[in-house]
């Protein structure tokens, strides 16, 4: 994993030395839907929660069909965790997230289709648990707030608009192994019954961006 992120860093640094005169820069806003869940053991039926993401972006068009597009997002992710035959625990977390989309695609004059590789890092700023009539907010005991991962997707740019679809793998664990939870009724202990310790939120994002 360290080699992967080191390789991505080398690519970013290399792109930085390309003649900036030939680069075209466009700023913009973006937002869309997120279909996320936490990876699960096979014997649990953890399901997606539909949430959202929104933020700002900057698209730097480079020669030979390449482009770099960093983003700063507020990204809400979540998952339904079964707590028995008739009860589920909903967990959502809002992250300040920084993805950097490395794109390639031919300029066809009227449109630019592209593929993208997207490393990202994020930090959770709020959360909420909800189960039946019980709920809790911004309780971080036993949870890991940092996240990092990699997205793979495709999109199309037409005039000032971009539409893209991306699948995101979230590495690391949702849970913080350094914190010990002593309350047996804590929501995080309930989640551990349905979510693997070594997983985090992953899923699909559908995004519309407007460039200026």
C-alpha cells in the first residue's frame, strides 16, 4: 500500500513540472449521491445508505489528454447494520475529504470522455447512531476518524459540465484499536457484531460538476 501511494505522489510531482503555459485551469463546484456501506462478514446483511457529497474543485487540463482535478468535499457516508430479525442500526459519518482525480481521456471537441484514478484522504467531523428510538451524536469512543483510500471511475465532460461515476475502496479500519470500550451497550460494540474490524466505508459516488 505504501508503494501505491508513493507511486501516486511521484506522478503528481511529475505533472507539476509540466509546462504550465500549456495547462488550462477551471474552477468549479460539484455534488451528488453516495451509495455507501461498510464491508461485512458473509453471514450479515449490511446494506447501503444513500447519502450525499458536495464541495469545490479545480480541473487542470494537461497535454496528451491528461488532467489533474483535486477536490475538497463534505462527504456523508453510512451503513445499515442488522441488530436482529426486526431491528437495524443506522450509522452515518460526515467527512471533510480531499480526493485528487488523475484523469486521461481524448478531447473530442464536443466532449471529453475520461477514466480516472482517485486517491483520497478524509477526516470525520460528525457522526450519528440511530437504532429504533435510541440515538447518539458525535460519540467517537472506539472509532477511527481518519480515512484513506482509492477510487476508480469514468466520466464525461461536455461544455462546462462533468458527469462521473466512481467506485471507492476505503482502506484501514473504521474502529480504533487503541481505544478500549467498556460499556457493553455502546453503539460501537453493537456495530462490531455486524461489521468486520478491518473495514471502512466503501461504495459508489455519482457526481455532477459545474466548471467556470
